């Protein structure tokens, strides 16, 4: 590898790792903001959608409006899945512990493999099936514990919906790789705001919360997506997938450190099993030079 290529690779690794770091801040923002869920989603959707759309205009320039005019079914499907993932993903963190939500979300590569097999007949490898079985065992261990009240089971259900919708989004993107999806991602932020507007209370948000929600939309979502977009062009897809998986353990770690949100005993037992399946599978796929695609847009 030439020196220039090595430098590009290092820059790409930094960008992708920083995108995972940005995405992992979701739990921190959700615990710091005191507004209700629908109001958070309303403001966050406007900010993140506008941020992603600005990035799209910056990248595509004169081609932007032609791309928007050519949007068809795949883009609309991606918008729907992304919107559903945003609402359910942030909702899962709102209603249950961050650790519970992320342990369930960690199974998304395996759920994606199943959805891809059902709808586009993409057969999963034996290692994927084995890892999926181990991950399912970990989730069952986690769910065997006391829900702890406070709507935790509802939050876990939302985390499961997030996982399925993210898997659907990944399959749509995989099936239509030639379709530019940034406009769909921007539209999903705005659609999220439209859906949540009817249940939100925008005028009742404190000034400090408004600032945090704006930072939430820009830093956690728009910045994370921007960093990944630039970084993923400079590193192999396998390496990018491995780096973005850092979000899974980091998200509950920050909340544990800054808000003393300690995972339940069942989560601390089942979580490492899921993480072992996830990182073990990615390691095997990296060695085979075909890593699974991991998507995070919530």
C-alpha cells in the first residue's frame, strides 16, 4: 500500500470511528433532555433532516434537483423504514434502559440476513446463522430478567421494532445500491417531525432543552451520517462495518458513566453474549473480506 493510500485509510478510519462515537451519544441526549418524547422527535427530525439535506446539496450540487426528481419506490420505502426506525429507536431509549435497547439492536445484522433471505433470496452464510443463534440466546437471557416496571417491556418492544425496520432499510439499500439515498434520509427526518407534530408540545420546551435537541439532531444524527459518508469511501466496507459496531457497547457505557444508569443483572449476563456473537461474526466476515452491512439512523 502506497503512502498516500495509507494516509487515506487512516483518515477514513478516524472518520468512521468518529461517526460511531457521534451515534453513541443518543443515550446521553435522551437522558439530558427533559422534554416529552414526541416533542424531542419533532424538533430532532427538523434539525437532522435539514442537516442531511444540506450535506446532500453540498455533495451533489447541480445534480441534486435532478436526483430528487428521479426519486421512486425504493427511495420512498427507505424513507418509511428510516422514519419508523427513528421513532422506535429513540422511543426505546426513552421507555427502557439504554443497555436493553442496544443489546436488542445489536442483533440487527442477523435480522437483516433473515429479511434479505425472505425478500431478495440472499442466502446467509453458516457463520451468520450460527452467530444469530448465539445472539438470540443472549437476548433471551436478557429478557428473562425482571422488566423493572416503568414501561420497560414497551421500550424493549420498540427496540425490536427498530431492529426490524433498520433491517428493512438495509435490504432496500442493498437491493437498490445505485439509488442515491441521502434525499430519502433527509425526507425521513422531516416525515418523523410531521408524524410527531400532532402529539408534540413545541411551545412548552425550555430554552436549555431546545439547545440540547438541536445538538442532538446535528451531532448524533447529521454529523454521524456525514462522517460515515466521507469515511466509508476511504476504507473497505468490512472495516467500516467493524468500526460502526463500536456504537453498541459505547452507547450504554456513556449513560452508565454520566447518569449512573446501571444495566440490570440479566442485561449484564445476556449483553456480553450478544456482543460476542456480533463481534465474532464481524471478525469472521472481515477475514473473508465480506462483512455484513450495519445501518444506524436513529
